[in-house]
C-alpha cells in the first residue's frame, strides 16, 4: 500500500466517534484531525501505520456489505455531524468575519457535505430501483 492510498480513508474520532478523513502529512505519514474535539492524531510508527492499513482494509470489506437503509442512516448521521461542525465554526461570527484559514475549513466542510448528500441521494435511488 502506498502512503497516498491512506488519503481520504475514514477514521473514527476516538472522542466523538465522528468519521474523520485521513490526510498525509508533509513527512508522508497519515494523520487526521477532529475540528469539533480539537484533536489531531498522527500515525508515526511503522507498526501503527501497518495496523491502520489493516483496519482500513477490513473496514472497506465491511463497507461493501454495508449498504441499503443502514448505509443511508450512516450517511445521514455523517451529514448531521458535518453540519454541526460547520455550525460551531460559523455560529459566533458570520462566514464574513472568519479569517482565511477558517474560511478554507468551512469550504472543505461544505464540499464534504455536498459529497455526502450526493452519495445519500445515490443510495436512496439505488434502493428504490432494487425494489422495482
Ligand atoms: Zn471528535
């Protein structure tokens, strides 16, 4: 597995259990962060990275079986979590007053919300077609 393969893979926040997305650090190690909890997790050890890889692979195996209504509920929950995060960031001040870094974060959240919405729509449509 290439280090780039970790990018975008889901990893649950150990505190709030929200599905985070793995990113690649400048040192070419996977990491992720939960904006809501304000934590960052870096995977630095070779063993840790191997275990993470194993975990992702087994979760992907589960994910392919995990579809239909259960998948729709999962996507819905993820959507709620994203909207909550976005709300926390933009609550105190409007988007207009955010500094440029935070604005980038809000934009990234918006993009993810769009992505999950599209996926949810596909999921619901697939399901409707199966029932025909
Ligand atoms: Zn969290």
